[in-house]
C-alpha cells in the first residue's frame, strides 16, 4: 500500500517529467530514458550470500568465512560503475540534490523486488562536522525510500556518528575496519527488532558492519545492509 502511494507521488513529481538526467533524451521514465536505464551496471548473478561479493557458485566468500561482518546480509541494487557511479558522485559531492529522486527510485524498484520486511530503517549517519560541510546526508533519502517501500518505521536519530573518520576510499581493508570500529552510537534499545541500515555505496562493508555490530549490542535481532551500489575491494 505505502509503496504504491510512494510510486504515485514519484510519478506526479514534475522532476520526472524532465529529460533523462544522463543523456537529456526528452522521453524519460522517472528521470532515465530506456537506453540509459539499460546501461545501468547490473550485479552478477552469483554472489556471496553474506556480503554480495561476486562468487562463482554462491555460498560464502573466503573473507566472510574467516571474518564474517556483523550484518546478516547485504542487498545491493547495482554495481558501482559507469554510468551510475557518475550520478552518485554528482549527488554526493556535487550537491546535485535533484538527483535524489532518480537514485531513490532505482533503490525503491530493487527493494520492492526483494520483498523483505523490517521493523525499522535507518540511514548510515554522518558526523556533525561532515554533515555541516556537505549540507545533507546522502543516505537519508535512500533510507526513507526503503522505509516507505517496506512499510517500516524510519528513524534518522536512532544512530549517531561520534566523530569524523578518515575517508575510507584511501584505506586498506584492515585499516577501514579499524577506522570505523568505534565511530557509531545507538541512542536507545532495539530489542527484538529487525533493522535495515542504508547507505549509498558499499565497498569493504566495514562501515555497515560497524554500525550493525552496535545495533546488535543494543538488542537488534537481525540487521541487514542495503545500498544502491556495490563496489568491490581490490585484493592486494
């Protein structure tokens, strides 16, 4: 019911009557023309059932067998690759806030196809200094979309980030884990709840795992991670 209402609101929004955000073709469905939509980078069919890493035959990847992340499953709509990567970068760093509608719709379509149910949906929080610098949390709109689609409660204040961490992109996997190990706080108990945490992009999964870990310490029964795009950590 709620997902149908959300879809109707998106369809009525004037933004989606505009041309394609990628190629400016005048015939665009919810911000993307047919050709550009076909170019979106699909996830591989065979994935690690825990972290969504490409894995022939499925099952668990080696890293999840040795060091399983704290989240129970990771759901990723697309690969982090051209042309989606450019849209995410423009939204996140170029402050092109109008792209929120297009990106949220892509995640909504994916979430609707998965038919998962949650009690609570939360965005991965930004530290106050980072939020002030950027002006918005890119994960906030995506998380609201997941909540509406799954008829779940949305909370923007349950989780907090205690301090700015180093940019994850510059760090090795082991460094990423240490970088965010104690970065998050959860402000109240989550006893018995199934929680979805939402971010724009996952690479090593360290940020999502760190937040899932503290949510479980506060009583969450299950914590799944949802992202619009999955990048893959280069193994060295």
